[in-house]
C-alpha cells in the first residue's frame, strides 16, 4: 500500500491505495502540506478531492477497494446515489433499497471512503444532523454539507 497526505479545508487527509484501487480515505485533521506521491491513483484522488473542495466536482470517479459482501456493495451504492447538495434520512435511503435504517447507519459508520462515498449526506429523521465518524465528527459533517450547499444550512434539530 502507498499513502499520500493532502491538505484540505478539513485539515490533512490521508489517501491509501493498493495497486489498483483506493483502499481508504482518512480525515486526520491538522495542518499538513500536500505530499506528492508519484502514484497515479493517489495523484488522481488528490486532484478530484481538490476539485470537490473548489466546488467544481460533484461526483467522484475513482476505483474503490471492493467490499466483502454484495449487501455492503448495495449499501455503498445507495449512499453514493444521493445527489450532490442533497440529503436523505437513514430511513429514506433504507426504503429505497429495501433495507433498514440501522444497516445504513452501520454502513456510514464503517465507510472507509468519507467524502467520496458521501455518508455526510445521510441525516437523521426530521432533519437532525445525525452522526458522522470522519474527522471531527458532526462538525466535519456540517462543514461538508455547507460546502455542498454553498450557503448556510438550515437549522438542525437536536
């Protein structure tokens, strides 16, 4: 595996890749300069993340390490299908694919590709922000939602 650290508005992000696919994205925070890798996949991932944060990329096109189950792949696909700048509740996503809200929550919690697999777009019922396991948790989720909306988000229920 090869790693690269990239700077972002969220702080440092570590990208990890195998030979053919991205293995993980980790929001580690703090200040860190971009670290050139010379690894084509990591360079492409860094470029796509930079475009996303600049507001010029709404959908990622990166090879991601496959999940171990068809169900996991279906849950990931359901999360990826939430359009840029939109939000859906755990229940809405679950109903769309014939699953349960807890399964969607678990998929979000275990998501090894925050931002690229946009679990930040999954919110609680009645507009509550829900949880977020990347970076600084809910604050990181709020930042990503604000970035995609390019405006102040609505008030979140507690």
